[in-house]
C-alpha cells in the first residue's frame, strides 16, 4: 500500500508480514498417553541411513524431555510424533553417554532450536568435555547466535538457554543427582570412548540407557530390576566380526587417547547378543529396547532366539526412529 508523505514523496508501507517471516506458531504440549515413556529419536549407528538417524533416546516424564545423546538427524524426530510435534522448549536436560560424533553431532542445532522456540534454563550432563563442547558452540557461533538473539528479542528470546542459564555437569563414574522430578544415577561403562550409562527413576519406575558398551557388570548393577533397558545392539549379528585395530605403530601412538577420559581403543566396543542377554537377565530387566542398528533390516527372529538362548526372558522391542514406548 502506498501513502503520501509530508515531503510529497510516496513511500511504500508493508501490507503485512509475508508468510513464513513471522514468529513460529506455538507448539502445544504433546498429548502423551502415559506420564513416563521412552522415545527413540535416533536408532542408527555412525553409518548414514535414510531410515535411521544416529543415536538418540529421549526419556519423557510428566511432559518434560530428558534427551540422552543427539547424533546426526536425531533432532528431526521432534517433528514426527504420531499425535503432533514434540516441543523443543520442553527439553529439561540433555545427557551425553559419550562424545563419539554419532552421539553428539546435532547438539548445536538442538540447543539453538530449543532456545528460539522458548526454551530457557537447561542442564547439560556428560563426561569431561561437555563444558568444552558448549563453550565451542557459543564462541564459534557467537555472531550467528547474536544475530538470532537480536532479531528475536522482541518476541521474548533472551540470552537464557544458550549464553546464560545453562548448567553443565561433568560426570566421572558413578554419581547420583536429581534432574527436576527424576532421580538420576550414572555408571562408567566399557567403550572405546569414555562412556556413561544413565538410570532415570520416577513414580516407582526405572529406565536405563546404556550408551555404547561391551560386557560390563557395572551395567548389571545400574539396571537392577529396571522396568526398561535401552541397549546398544550395534552390529553384533551372526557372521559379523568384531572391530580390530591396526597393529601399534607411530600413527597409532599419535592418535590414541591422551587422557583417561578420552577413552580406551583397546577394549571391545560393543556387547554380543549373548552378553546383552546375560546382562539383562542378571539385572532382571523387564523390557529390553534394542537400538543403535546398522542400516538395513534386522533379523528380529534370530535376535530374539539368541537373547532367549542367552537367558533373557523379558519383553524385547526393536526400536525404530520416533517410536514411543510406555514405561
């Protein structure tokens, strides 16, 4: 629409905000059927896949989300709920089991989208390195984040949730603490990268997320009598050999971990099916959720048989991206 100015020069007034240029519409609370559930937002491994995002598991409790790992593509599962979209702003905490890329690559995007859609205070938990990761995020992308802050401040976006009000808790081994309404216990497990398992307890129920681990009796202790164990299944199917590293060389000496919390390349990185069955059975887990799969179909019948033969008699679910499982 055009109008006359006092100088006689015609100016152009906007007819309205073009579609797609205004603030995003508010996302209503997702109608979860139960107060406690697990949502498998990423069920793949490092190999790119159109069917499976890299690792990500979300514990939902009373409408708040406790994200455990956020690998490449996992954040898109927030858009794929059967009854709507999971609200990024409802993420109360983000917990890392370890810092392999397939468990951490979507951190920057997830934190930014949470912040820009109304998320404020958040707790980030992980092994040593969590502070360095967040510091890199806010320092390297400072101008980008600053631009978004200044553009969105008029609709209530503040520094909280990215530059401020981010509590970072670095964990070494077994600790016990609260995240809002959930009691959380951690345990160091066995992987090529320093790895933490997490136990979440609320309303008399318990969910354990293993991260990546080979056989470890500490997982049996962590998962004792758990209602659900979300377990890394990786590629330990029949006929697939275990990982092997090249013989020790000057190159290997140069690139092996330089600190205790960098990992241990000499261990077996993932448990076999019989080891998974042994740990789950010894812990008396009620429901085993298998995730962290290679691209392609999973021989569910063969895996169920292997788990049963290994001594696990509980329920088994083969996770796919976006699946919500009541606890």
